[in-house]
């Protein structure tokens, strides 16, 4: 019984850990980019343009989603959405606070 429960919960826990690590990396990449360019407002502006884009990303899938700058599935609703990308609004807010 315990083995079955662990078999069910282990993939969910792994997805949560992956999402947390990936989100942390996104924030660190934004901070590194801001330090490199010394212009965090420019990066925040670029993220706003990406967020407001209406282009559909047909080539995106779950295996390549982490390679995109923003969540390629942002228009797809899901009850359990373990996105590896943090919300763009939070990323923009952090960049503007720098």
C-alpha cells in the first residue's frame, strides 16, 4: 500500500522540485542579465513585449518549454500547472526594483 502511494506521489513531488529549481534559475538569469547590461529597465521592457505578444508557439512542447524566455503554454489552462517559468509580472517587478 505504501509503495503504491509513493509511486503516485513521487512524480508529483519531482515536478514540484523541478518547477522550483527552474523558477529560481529564471530569476537568477534575469539578475545576471541586469548586472551584465547594467540596464534592468531594458530587460523589463523586453519581457513586457514578450508578454504582450500574440504569436502562437506551435513548435513548443513539454520537453522544450524550459528553453523559452517565457512560458510557451501561458494560454493553455490546467488544473495542475507546474510551470517552470515564473510569472512575467514578478520578473518585471524584480527587475524594476534593482
